C-alpha cells in the first residue's frame, strides 16, 4: 500500500469515524461501512474530500467499488495515473 495515499486517507477519514472507532483500528483491509462504521452519507463526503485532495473526479461506480481502505487507495492511484 502506498504510504502517502494511506496517510492522506487517514486524515480524510478521521472526522467521519464514530467515537467507538480509533484511527489505529484502520487497516488496509478495513471495510469502510462494516468495520469502520462509516455511514453511507459520510462515505459520499469522504469521496468529495478525496476529489478535492487529489484534484480528481470520482464517479458513482467508484463509490460502489470503494468498499475497503485498499479499494479507496487503488481508485485514487488509478485516477491519478489515467490521462485527463
């Protein structure tokens, strides 16, 4: 996992974590909804924050694919590597 993407993703996810989930609980295979208890509305906010942070455009299909932390990183890398 690319460390810089992981670190930035933690910063973006942190405000949306419920009180019972610590930042240290986040692992590469953590499921955003099931393991981290992030609700679907906050997942949309995370997606918008990712767009701003990386100057990318995420589509609805990207949101559907963004199930785990690793999925989010893969989507970011794919968007940044693809020509505009």
